[in-house]
C-alpha cells in the first residue's frame, strides 16, 4: 500500500443540532466512522444488506437476558416481518418468553439489594431484574401439561428442539410471544441446549407424572441436519449474534458443516477474545474455520446488546420504510415446490 | 457496624525475597488480601475446603478452550485423584480431548495471522492456537465407528450425555485423556449441549452410514434427574466454574432443582455482570435463586482462567501434600450399599 | 422492604414500529429500564436535570480519543450553548483539537494493518484512526510560536493549565475548535496532566529556541484552588465523565476539596472496578469519599463512550428544543458582581 | 508461509504433581504457551531479559491502587536491587506510600458495604480497601511542613516532579517507603500529573500558610527533557506498565521524543483497545508511533496486575538467584564521568 492510501477518508465530525432520528445519528456515525460508533454504523449497514438480499437467510442467535430486558416485542416483530428467518437461542430465552406469555412478568429492580432477602421472598434476580418464583411455578404446571399433549400427539416420535418450540408456540396464545410469532410465521427456533433451562426441569416434573412410554422425548442430535440444510439450501446466509455461547457456536458450526460460510455477520458482545472462549472470538478468527467467509460483510460491535441491538433494529426499520415486505428465499423455494441450491 | 470494625485488618505488604512456591505466594496474597490477589487467595482456600470436606461433592464446570490451552493433564489428574467428582462441560472440551487422545495436537500459534491463508491451508484458529483439519477428520471417522458400536451395544436405548461420555472414555486408550480418566474413576461428565460440537456433526456422519434403527440416540432430557440426584444425595456440594455459559448454568440449576444450593463456589471468568448474561453474573446474585447458599464459602475471580486455575490447583495440591487421598461421599455411599441424604 | 415492594414496576417491552427519534428510543429504554438500556436512559435524564438546574455547574471530564473519534463539533457546540460549564481533559484531547484547528486531520483507518509499515510512512495509529506525522510537526512549530507570544505577553507570570488553554484558544481561529469555543464562551479547560502530551514536547522545542527567562512557565499547582473555587461557589455541581483517568479524578477531587460533593453524576466507561483503579470505580464507591453525594442523581453506563455520549447528547438536545438558552450560575454571579455560596 | 510452518510447536500440557515454585509453573506456562498463560510466561522472559541486559534502562509505569493492594514492599525492593531504574506514576501512588510512611494504613475491607455509612465515619473506600480520613489529614500537615522546608531550601527554584519526589523521599524515614528507597538508590520518580492527587491539595494548604514568595513551585514542563535524556542516553530501554493512563503515556512518549523506542515492553492491564483510549491500546499499535520498536521483545498481559505482577517478579527473582547484582548503565555512565549514547 502506498502512503496516500492510508490517508483517504478524513473523519467527519458528528453534528447534533436538533432532533435526530436514530438512523440520522447512525449516518453520522458512518461518517465519523471510527471506534464503536463506526462499528455500530457498519452493523446497521450489514443488517440492512442482509434483509434486502432476497436470497439470504437471516439467523438470529440469542443468549443472555434479552427477554427480561424488554426485547421480546422487538424480536417477535422481527419474526413476523420476516426480518429474521431462523432463531437459535438458549433455553432460558424461550422460558422467559413463556413466562410472559402465561401472564408472568419481569420487574425492574436493582443490583444493590439484599439477595438473601430476595431468596426468602422467593424472588429471583437477573442483574437488575426481578422475577417472582410463582411465575416459574405457573409455567411448570402449564408447560408440563403441554408436554403431555405433545407427547400424546407425536406418539413416541422423538422431537428436535425446533419441532418442540413450534409445538409450544402453537399452544401459547399471546400474540407478543416470540414462540407464538415464530410458529405462525414458520420461523424455526433451535434451542441446542434446551435441557439447560426450566424446560429441563419441567420435563422432570412431566416424566414423574406419566408412564415412561408416554413421556415426551427430545432427540439431542435430530436438529443437526435440519439447521445445516437451511444453510446449504440458501444461496447466501447471514447471522446476527447477541452475546455468544451455544447459540453463536451452533449457527457458525452449521455454516461449516453445510460447507457454506456466512456471507454476512454482525456480532454484538462484551466478551473478550484473549481467553480463547468462543463468545469473544473475533470474526477474523471465524474465517480460518470457514464459519464466515473472508469476503463476507462482517462486523463485531463491542457493547451492551441491550443498547446496541435496538439501535440497529431502529435504524434498519427506518431505512426500510413502511412499504417493505420481505419474502425469504426458503419460503419462496417452498412455494415453488422445493429445489436445492 | 462501629467505625473500628471497618479498620481491623491492615493490608500486609507482599514480600518476594527469593524463590517462593506457588502456595507461599498465595499465602502472601491472603495477607495483602485485596483486589484480584485477595480473591485468588480466597479461591485457593475455598477449593481446599471443598476437597477436605469428606461429605462434599465437587463439580467442575468447564467452558472455553481449556484443553487446547494445555490444561488437559491437569484436569485428568484432578479426576484421577478425585479432587473433582463431577464434570459439566461444553461439547468442544471433550472433542478437543478426543482429538489429542486419537493422536491429534493443538499447536502454539499467533492471533496476528492471515486467517484467509489458514482457511486455504485447512488450519483452524482458536485465538493463538492452531488445529489442522485432518485432526478433526480423523476423529470424525473413528468416533463415528464408536457411535456404531455404542448403538449396537445399547440396543436402541436412549443415552444421556454422561452415559455417552463414559462409552467414549471406555474406547479411548490414551491415559492422559479426560474422557478416559473419568471413565476409569467413574466420574460423570455431563455435556448438556453435546449437539453443539463436532459430536453433533459426527452423529450426522454416523446416521448417514446406518439404518435408522441402528442410529445412536441421545435423549436431551435424560440427564436432568441424574445430575440433580447427585446434588441431592450429597450432604454438601461445591462448584468450580471456569468461564460460564451452559456448564455453569447446568451446575447451578441442578443445585436449585435438587433444593440444595451450593455450599462452596469458585467462579473464574472475564465476563461482566452488567449485560445480564449468566456467565458474568455475581455469586451474590445466585443467592437470590438458591443456586448458591447465602452462607456459602464463595468467591469470584475476575481473570483469565488459564492463568488463575493452574495457580489454584498448584496451591491446593501443595497444601494437600503427597499423602492425601480423597474418597468422595458418593463413592463411600455406593460402597456402603446406597442410601439417601 | 416488603415482598410487594420489589415487584412494582414490570418491564415494558420496547416497540420499534417505524422511524423513531433518538429521544423516543431513549424513552422506550426508560420503560424497559434494565441493564445497559436502563442505565443509558437514566443518564439522559440526569444530564437533562443538570442543564435545566439553573444553579448547577456542569463539569465534562474527557479522556480517550474523543476528538479523533469525531466528537469535536459536538463538544464545541455543548460549550457554545453552555450545556457544559467546565472541561477537564487530557493534554492529548486538546492536542487533537489543535491539530484539526491548524488544518490537520484524523483519518478513518483499520486496526488490522501493518504497523511497521505505518511507522516507515510516519503515520500514527489510534486504534482504527490514522494521523500523519506532518500534522503533528505543523502544530509543533505553530504552537511553539504561540508559546513565545504567550510568554512575552504574560512577562514571566506562571500560568495555570486553564489560563494556558484560553491563551491557545484566543490564537486559534477555527470556529469548530473546542479551545476556541471555550475561550469565546469563557468556559475553563483544565488540563491537569498537560505535560503528558505533545504540549510537553512543544515546550521542549520552545525552550530550546528562547533564553531561559523568556520561556513559558506552567505552574503545576496553580489551578488547584481555581477549580475548587468553581465547585464551592456553585450551589450545585454535576459531572459527565467520558472514560476515566486524571480528568475524572481531578473533577471528583475538586468536589471533595471544596467540601461540596457532586449533586449529579454520569460516568461512561468500559473500565472495570475490580482492579481498584479509579477509572472503573463505581459511583457508589465515590460516595464514601464525599466525591459524589449519597443522594445525588447518578448513573454509570458501561459502554463505548463514542456510542453512548452522542446518544445522551442527541436525546437531551431533542428534549430541550430549539428555544432553550442556558445561563450558568457562575456567569450570572459574575454579572451580578460576584458573591459566594 | 508454508502450511507446516504453522504446525511446529505442539502445546505441551501443564502438569502439577506436587509443590511447584512460581517459576516452575511459569516454565510450564511457557510450554503450554497459549492464551493468558503464554503471555504471562513471555512477560517473565521479557522482564528477565531487561534486567540481564546491562545496557538497558528499566522504566516502571504505575497506575491504580498498587500500594493499597500490598505491592509497596515489592516495589521498594525492586528499586533497591536496581531491577527498576526509573518510576513513572500517578500522584496517588506516592500519596499512598507517604500515608504508610507516616504511620497510616490501608485496611482490608469489602465492596459490598454501606458507602453512606463509610462517608459518615470518614472512611474512604478503594474497591475492597478502606483508608481512614485521619491518615490523610496526618500527611496533609506533615507534608505541608516538608513543602515549606523544600521551598526554603530551593530558594525560589522551580522543581520538576522528580526533584520533588526525591525531596520528599529524603524526609521520609520509613525504610519500606518507595519514595525513600528511590531517594537512596537515586532512582528517579516522575509524577507527571502530580497536581491530580492529595499532593495538590496539600499545596493549597501550604500556600495558604506562607507568603507567596515562599511557596513551593512545581514547573509542569521541567521534567520533560529530563526523562527524555534518560531514554536517549541509554543504549536500550525497557518498560513495565501496570495499568495505563498518564504513566504509560509518559514513558512511551519519552521513547518517541528521544527518538529511541522501547526495546522491551511488558504491559499488564484489564483495559480494552476498542474504545481508542491509550490504556488499552495494543503494543502493536505503539509500533506505528515509534513508542516501541517493531522488533522489540514485547507482550501485553490481559489481567489483574495485582495477580500478574507479583507472579512476574517472583519468577524473575527466582531465576536471578541471590547472587545477582545489577548496576544499571546510567549509573556506570555516571561513575565513568558521563558520556553520551
């Protein structure tokens, strides 16, 4: 590279002279273009490209307390408007969704609090959010009943986690529920560690109430080819990762196993790369594996997803405008009677 | 509290005047007693208490790249000497163990590297570690064959992840293997997100080679009561968490579901609490849930586990001395012909 | 506290159904009210209160690369509209301002780059920003000349860093310069570590060109009573801290020394509390010192200031509307002919 | 690079089979060689090289609460044994040293505490350390008296911060004091932001007690050529940075201004690079500036300095053995009657 090549794009300074829409501010961040602001602006651009690409399947990987944090309606809306095509998440995320779907709530609290008193009061704390135990107990019994119904209906068939999620979604009536919205929009929800959540303990309750032959069975491996097939059929794939952990790893691994590699990638996390954990690993590193393509549009934003993700969504929704309607490739494929990549 | 109560324990300054053993330095950290050094010294104390408590079951939760990082022999030794009674880990951890057990290696590398070149060379990068693809391919075929054998032997029985881990351990001959050591020592290894790892893709390969009725089935929920029973039978329980994610959550949730709550807890992580994710959540927060008891001996060390955990192990091994032999409660219980808490 | 007290405020879920202004999104964050989003919404509220409080002096503490990052015009505008009454910053911040005031630029770059090549090209890197050495050389000579003029004018008087900053501001003509805006608006800029920046090396150059008696002298301690007096005269004080380091410490220490204690505080940082450094210390900790009042409106946002601070400013500017004009207490006091608290 | 070049150095697994000295563990970390452990092992090697290099000047940059944390004696010993040749630090570091030198203490406390109660009790908190206000008051009066003496002795001469530090060291009798040890060993201590600490408020007290002509004056810029000259006279320079902030910046800037560039560098910090702040910036980035040479032996350890730095010191002290005596280059130069590089 010549010297001049490094000095092509002067930073344009941000100007805030009155009310700005979220996207107007993101456009300014694109012009300043550096540090977190530059990465955030790029993340908006990459997500916009994903959803405008009619041949791209958009994966949303969710970990952490996104539902308690108030992102439930945002995600349900993304599902309904097909700005997300596949969800991969922790069990807890969908447990939190089910809690609210069945009338429970998450409450604004504080992290400077007497946790032993909370324990006595049967109130659970998630940083500065409180959830009363009765909201968990309520879903324990109602979901155990759903497990019974699902097992009866599927007659001994072993379910994958995405089949399980749709069976739950079908039985939840709350229109703001992510599980419900995903069922209605036929957006798959994969929960690779489904056992590691209240869903696992509800299963224990359910199993204790039934004859062994009537117990719902989830097959840990059944989903593997299912998510890979989605990747391999799509001409292009993109991912948005909130946090990290198993959801991020599952999406990225599907991209290897299907011999595709993501074409677009946005990761929002506070985790660090230096310890070698997957959650903080850079997108550059993913290229060595073929998880993300070297030439992919990709960016990692270091920040609190509960600030950053709504900014990205608000910016992209504003850009798309009210007339935008998305029919994802796989849906069109189904409508056309199938086919392969 | 009276004013004087706050001013009881002056910091004793660390003195390094010649060669020190690891534990001698940790003793000095206990005397200085503040910031990371104070927490690390306490972590050594808590782990020592756990292993000296003959009625305590010690859970080790592993996430991140502990095996590539060179901790494989340390963990296998902890298993063999029964300083760990139960392991809960990511799939990747045991995949990495199997890679080395079958002759593969992890290589010291660098994070300042051309990842597109690595991709062309079929070399995978984990921060500053490299793994050649052929080491993965080798386990793909050898493990697929083991899957076939296990399925044949178990004749359609659905396995839990810990049964699966022992079946693998039985078939791996490398004495330095964690899977092998755990099988020999009858230390359970739970892998709640087993599907989210090469184990999942090996299953796909295996399933493609067999008739459907001969395919190995892992039951996602089968392990739930198994791990809870261990907690509930032990008079006391302790956990050491490296990283966070599903392994930490699984151990903590077992402590709730079994209505026990950990009596001892050491967490080593770089994750932050503020985003609400489980991995960075404080031990104080776990008290509200009953995951860890309010009165438990507990400490969270903010640091790189690959530095911190060997220090803890070295310090405790030094304190225990060569004559120390541990027979865990559950083993004695079995020897006595069972019984309940 | 009774159990019900903990469960008063259910999280209201964020809804993004079309274009939102920045403040509309911040209002939604206030309603969801948790994790980073809740803290950010509170930060907007606290800053709004500060500027609407006619008896409050607003301190802005700046560290890190805020000018290279594109925040120069935002800060100059805050100064001009008196939404900031006092700046405390690193030397580098004002060096960066002077670079742009004298025709230099910061350039958008990348952190994945060959730094040895940059060195050969005399291009300096600040994470993903590039600055050519000639822009530094230019200010070296022009500022050395200003030093000469200032020394000649002040005739051996020893200057404090804020006097020095105004002398520079007077000589810089660029209307977008923070130094210029502060001089015009008579907003003090304290630079407690002024020597630790290009200003120090320019001084060396200047001193080499002059007789010793004609050399500009900055008195390290002269500013101490000056900043304390501002605190002590103001009925109330508030601070906004970007980053940490010396600027944060200087503002907080002024609040102790003047026996006031901040009434409002917003800190935006990525630094951690656990290592005991000032930059990551919690606002709760500052209460023990009297740096911030126990009853103060205060919040710490964990995040990249280059994302978070523009959001706060945009939200507050939107709330204030175009008709808002602020005359700070100390200005009114001067207009009234002085007086004390 | 050829494929094989990437796969040269297999990770050797750590083995802990009995008591290990600190350096024995560090040797194992060198063999595992990855993540934090690899970096820490390299840091030990780099520091060893620095002190064994008879033509290297070793700079130690200190920020954060190293003295309250119990590192005071370690640093004083490094100074006395000339394993450190120059200290650059925050004002607070030397204030904490003076507090202990004059009979005060830092106390082990907790961060889960009622800070408003501490405020009422006049106890200051530094994360999990407490300091009673009376220990500050004591130094206020005793140091103000020293300021008076120094001013009288130096008769209107303006001091640099390193001259000031030696004047204090001369007057402190505590042999464990860093200030005292540095005075005795003639190790310069630069405090670029000396005004931003209790030293500044003591000056205010002192100035209020004296006639203006008898007030001690510190010249902010006087130290600049002094530290640069040390760099430029030394055939080689090395730095160890604890934390970041002004001390790190001052050392690195001296290396530019003296047109040298560090030959060795160890940085221990928890700060992140992404926000563009100096404290978290990578050593790779410093190369573009010429602060550190491209070919330098350099490593950044991400971790709590209060854990990491004692490990480095203990490891290197063990390697050097009891017979090792270091005479730094600049001392030999002085003994030889001066000279230049």
